[in-house]
C-alpha cells in the first residue's frame, strides 16, 4: 500500500499549522498539531464505525502517517540534541543538577509504583512515567522505541495485539502530557509568586516540573526573563537524562523478556537487539557535536527550524491515533495516573528547589 496519501496529509497539516502559529503565540504549534490530529483521528474513527467503506478509505492514509509518526519523529529527536550543550547544562551548578535529577528519579519511580497500584499496564505506566519525568512527547517516543521491539517466542497475533495496545498507550500518554502541561502553564506562575519564590527559583521549579519545552517557555516567560533563562537551561538538563533512562529501561526489559521466554535452541548465537535505539544514540552524538562548538550559528538556527517542522508533522501524525471516545472508555486509570504524575513532579520539584535552589 502506498505511503503517499498519508505523507501528503501530514505535509498539508504541517504547512497549515505553521502558517497559523503566529496567530496563536501563547500555544505551541506542537500542541496545536496534536489537538488537530486528535480531532481528525476521532472524526475518522467515528466515520469508520458507521461505514465500512469510510474505514477502508481512512486506512489508506495509515502507511504514510505511520512513517511520519515513527521515523520523522525520531529524526527530530536526533536533531533536538543540537539544542543541548553540556557546558550550558553544567552552568546550573550542582544544586540545580540535583533538583533536575532528583525530580526525574522520584517522578519516574513514583509513577511506576502508582501505575502498579492503579492497575495500568506496564507499557502505559512506562510511557506516562517517562513523559512526565523527562520531556513529554520526545520522551514518550523514545520509550516507545524500546517497547515496540519484538519479544522472544511472540506469535504474529500476539505481536499485532501488543502493537494495537501500545498505540493506544502512546496516544494516551501524549494526550496527558499535553493536557497537564498546558494546565501547568496557567497554574505555576501565580503559584510561584504566591509561594514567594524569586525569579531563579521559579525558573528552576518550572524547568524541573513542566513537560514540553514550549510549555516551559510559556510558563517561565510569564514570570520574567530571568526565570525564562533558568527554566530553559533546566529543562534541557532534563532532556540530557533521556538517553541513560531509556538505555537502562531497555536493558532491564530485554533481560526480563529473555528470562520469561526461557532457553530455546539456537538462542546462543541469536542476535539480540541493542538496549538503546539507534535514534537515541544519534541524539547523544548531536549533543556531543553541539558541545564541541564546531557548528556555526546559522547551521544551528536552520537545524532548530527543521526540528520544529519535523515535530509538528510527527505530533499531527501521532494525534491521528487518538480516538477520544475510545480513550475515555478505556483510559480512566491512565488519566488518573497522569494527574498523579503531574502532581508528583510539581511537588517534588518545589520541595527540592526550596531545599537547594
């Protein structure tokens, strides 16, 4: 089946969204892309339930949109590394780095524990935990790269069922980081003033607690330029921790799946997948290149623009997988988990800022 219809749909949506972005400066184009994709996906899902022919017509877009949702997003994540410089991150000082690492660790571990108590699946818990602990959609995509790899002795039917469940979990996690991150834009600036935080403390708290970079910029910019500068660097410090987190989870899950499958003939020489997806390694390489300072500013500016375009296209494609009625029927526990994860990261970040910031 050709990929062209889906690719053209994502391209048209991206052009329209980027053209409309100046009219809505308070809302990230990534958020708009996800919302538009979810609206189209929900409408298409409703049409497909009413008419088999409509469902088949919509299915023609799937091969192209799948390429955008997976490969294009991963290219964007690699280029995201060019926004990060290790010296800039180290400029936070040890206190700021402890706030970032501590908030991430508590949020990730705490969300996994809460997910177990609420009865959400392993994939749902890991995706929500990663999205809220690190950097929203990019983190969800990186963890998806680990979860979507095949398991030993998995039948084609089991793989198809797991892929469908994983798509639902990804859609839910993306919707949650978008929704709760948007609420944080409204809530955190006045809370920072109410709590008496100075601008640097407010920026550090926002950078440690809010998911998407665009959401961090919007929230911290409402406080002051000082808060914005601190929050941006703090947020990028969290992004740097994405690669070791994904690598660690990939290693643990790989070993668990191998033990669960047990030994079988031919396993001794079988090739095992690397615990770190290739695009995560590419992200780290891009961080290293940026840290060396070998790229001129025009190249970095162009890469930043391309990154935004790729992320907008990918967010729209990911949003197409959201069917709101189905999500509301099956994702209530996940919705609660997202709210608890958001509260956990905000409270943890605040406590650490007050202690160390």
